[in-house]
C-alpha cells in the first residue's frame, strides 16, 4: 500500500481528483496518509477532513526561520510514514534540505508542457496568462519528479490541451485541469504504486510505455 502525503496551498482540486480516483479504483493500492497546507484557510484542508483524511497546516509564519519550518515539515511527513510526496498546487519552493531528505520520492503537477512556461514565477493562473500572451496553440500539464531546481526534475507524464481562440486565462486553466491535470496525476500515482515508473539515464519512463 503506497502511503502518500499531498501538499497544497489553495482549493485542492487536484487533491480532490486523487481522492476521487482512489475511491473509484483508478488509483489502486494507495492511501492518502496526510494532507499538509501552508495556509490555514486553504479549502483543500476542508476537502481532506470531509474525506476522513488527516489535515494539517504548517505555516512559515508560525516558525522563526526557514530551517525551523523545514524541520517541522520533515518531522511531520516522517511521522506519517509517507512513501511519496505529491505537490498539488503547493506554492512554496522546497528547500534543498527538504528535497535531499526525500530525494526521488517527490512529484509535482505543473500546468504547462515543461520546459515551456515553467520555472521561477510560473505558477497558477500566471502560467495560463503567459500562454495566451505568447499565442501558443497547444499547452497542457506535466507531472515530474522534484529536484533542487524549479520544475527541472525528470518528466514522468504529460498531456496536451488545445488553446482555443476565445480562451481567457480562467477558461484555459479550467480546461487544463479537466483535460490534463486530473487525468495524468492519478495515472502517475497509480503507476508509482505498482512499480511501473522507472529511471534510466536520468529520464523517467512508465514501464508499459518503454
């Protein structure tokens, strides 16, 4: 049984997709052991509680230093005996110490086709604003392993979404979630739960696709 921690900062739509996918069998042999948010008022915490999942707020504001914050995060995740950490709209850049502690066991969902529209400053609605501003015709979402860089870890899975002529950032954001994020994040978690994600020469593959 894969025990996961889901880290969130906002509404938790990807968290809900994971909860629903476990419930309907799209993700098998997996449980959410804990949901952690850096914001006390994040609706994701309410989603977790409604599903009977342990929900915790660990805020940087409640700690004197980044080191103290990282220590609290690491201790909480270790106590929960987590196998995999899923960043699902978590808006704090992880420290190198945190990534080193859980190396190879952290994945992130990003709302673009990496390496386009990613890195420092590209998160949430800002991504979709830049996609429309640039005039690209195809965007999408990416699930990748997390390393010490920002959106630089090995790509596990991607899915493309057409950008329509009448899209605004909000409509595009919604379609990327519905047509890509809520599909590939559960698929990736299920693949990891069943040992089907493999690393070769610094690249990630789904084993039945190799």
